[in-house]
């Protein structure tokens, strides 16, 4: 949901591949799949039932230092789902990778090539979509007005676009190479993570492997309840922010000082912030109001930010709040800054959802400032919300096909509380090991990327190894980089609920010096909240 493009790289897999021709002749292991037609010949219609597809342009793009030569395809699925598909002309090895979109989408992020570790690069066909509408602003935090009166645009964004683009891309791949892809993958974060879960739940035959990062699966309560909560609890009566960005460094430093050693290692990060019991009242100003202390009103606002929204009876309206250690990421998302145009992202998202997207077309809407934290307003959002949500715990069809799902979330995510992903994972697995799902929780990582100590996480290569070699992922290495791009830390992230423990030798910034350990106590991650019934609702599907 942050205006970031979340891309990924598949690597370190040398597999036998098949050269697809009209006769499906078998090629030597590792050889590339060559086209059976020209790139220009793809400019035509593809009569897919329920997904009529039109390729509007197709041209060969010369190789660069980073990309292979490819056939660049642009087109749309009726009525208006735009997509871009890149087909390597010399290096394709039979895989298809589709990227998810962020925020309200509304633009096609050019898909980056992924390297599956064969002798050549760019051996994967890659695609991305705008989810069926053109955004009204250049940022990912769109104004949402495209959905005010257009149900078709809503439907595409709610659940149809990623599915029909998958169908369209595979048909075009088959036309170009002579056969459909051998394996298909999807990766996305935030709304892209929601799309990944939605595909596993509603379209289980579309992809063999899915990465869902920081998934916004509980889209309706996340946008309607939680983002509204973030905006409201930090807004004073005069409309100004109560807690300001200037206070965040002191607040974060106090949290780290109080809780860093709880995981057994003083390394500047909280491996599991749920163990932290920091009280912001310890920073209450005893003299002048300075950046080093909090006013009583700021203490109250901070406590509310750490807490989930509730109604007047104490019923949770969302399964989590901000986690200790995430404070530096609040600038921009929760606290407006000049870079965000003086309006926090949380307010923009919530207000535009409530105004344009959260209720049936023509029904009375609300705004951030008029919404009430009651079961009545919670329930008013549900009829439309279940179309967006990807909360169903029934993945049986996906699992029967051998599908593999990798979930991941940053512990310091300011946009989507990680406790919601933990809640979903435990409901999905019932606390028992699964042969089709893995979860990775990344210390200090913000929403989809960035962070204080760890800044990057990408489990796509591990997913491909799982799907194609049967190697279930047990660890993925997270990386921290400074502003100049230099690596400052690597750290293993073990499949939840295992945790990383320092072995006592070498640098704490080197992943090689950590081993897995079981959790201190068995996880009890289910959060009972007003959305409990939503996990049993599968949501509608497109043909």
C-alpha cells in the first residue's frame, strides 16, 4: 500500500527445461525455449471466454546490460484491465511470473525480469496489470473516485483483474512459444499480497506458487476501520497532528532501550515486539515541550496507536495495532509530512475508501471524520467488503493441486499490523505444520521494504525451489542496506514459529552466526474480533 514497486528475483535453481514447439519436441536440459512466431504477430485478439483479450502493441526490445532481448506486449482484457507482458526472445525457460499491484493500483508498473539461475538471464516471462482502472493521481494512494459509479471497474479491482491477466498472459505465451508455461508464479506485497491470497483461495488453478507479503487480506476492516483509527487518534480538534514527526526518534530510541535485550541480544532490533511492554508515559515532559519528550496528549495518542480500534463495549474492530519498534515509520503513513503533501497516507486511503469504494454504488457513504467505531458501521461495510477480502481459510483446492504459499510480514509494518497475518496463519494451519504454507516474520522491516536494521526480504527463490524441487523453505535471508546501498546486516529469518538465535561467535550483522530455535512458548496467535465470521466467506469469482 505504500507507493513502492515491490519486485523480486528468482535465483539459484538450475533445472531441466523443455523447448516448446508445435510438435513439443524435447530439448536438452537447460536450453532456452524459442518463439514459434514473430513478436508482431501477437497484435491481435484472443477470444478467451469471460476474458476477451486485445494485444494493442508488441515489439522487440533490444537487450541491455541488465535485461535480455524481449518481446514487449501491451494490451487489455475487456472491459479495461490493462497489462504489460515481457517475453524473452532468446532466454525463456518455461516459467511465468506475475506481479501484484499496490494501494488502489491504477497504473501498470513495468514488470522486472527474474533470473532462475540458468546460464542465461531473464528466463521468465513477466507481467503486471493496473487492476482495471487508470488512477486519478500519479501516486499509488489514488483518490478512488474511479469507483464511485463504475461497478465494472470495482469488480476488476476487487477480485477479477489478477485472474484474467493470468489467463491472458498464458494464452499469449502459448501463442508465442507454442505451449503454455510449465510453472506459474505470483508475487506481491500489501494489496499485491491480498491478490496473492485471493488467487490461492478463489482461483486455485492459476498459479503453482504464490508469495503474499504483508497481505492486506482483511481489506475492508483494514481500510475502513484501521486506517480511519490511525487518522483519528492522532488528529487534534483543530485538525493538526497530535504526535509529530519530530518526536519519533526519541520515542523509538526509548522503545529500543527498554526492549532490545528481551530477545537475548542487543542488536538494535526487536525480534518479536509482542514481548515489549513499553509505556510511552515514561517520556512525559517534566519541563518545556521538546523533541525529547511527549506531552500528555501525545502520550495518550501513542498509547492508542499501539492499540487496536474497539467499540464502546470493548469489542476489537481490527486484530492489532502498531508494534513497538515501528515508530520511525509512522512519519508519512500516520503523521503527515511535507513529502506526503501534508496529508498522512492512512487518512488518504481511509477517506477515499469510505467515500468511493466501501459501500454499494448509490448508498450513503461516510468519511474519516464521520465514521463511527461501532458494530453498526463495521457491519455496513461488510456487504461490499467481502468482495475485496481474501480472508477465507479454505485453501483445499489450491493444496490439492500441489500449490505452495509463502506468507511474510515485517514486524515493524506501519501500514498493516503483522498480528493480522499471524492470526490468519494460525486459523489456516490450526497451529500444525503444513506441507503447503510457510510464514516468515521479519524483524524491524517496515511495510513491504525499508526498516531500521533490515530493509529487504524476498522469498521468491525459495518458493521456486519448493515448487520445482520439493525443497520446503526453512530459512530466508533478510538484508539491511544503508542509504548508499551498502549491505550493513544479513540475518536469517526462519519459518515461523522458529526464531533466530545468535551462536555467540562473530558479528551479529552476519547471517552465518545464527541458528534456529523453537519459540519460547507455543504461539497462540488467533485474535477474536468483530471480523471472526469473515474467515468463512469465500467471496465471489470471475469466470
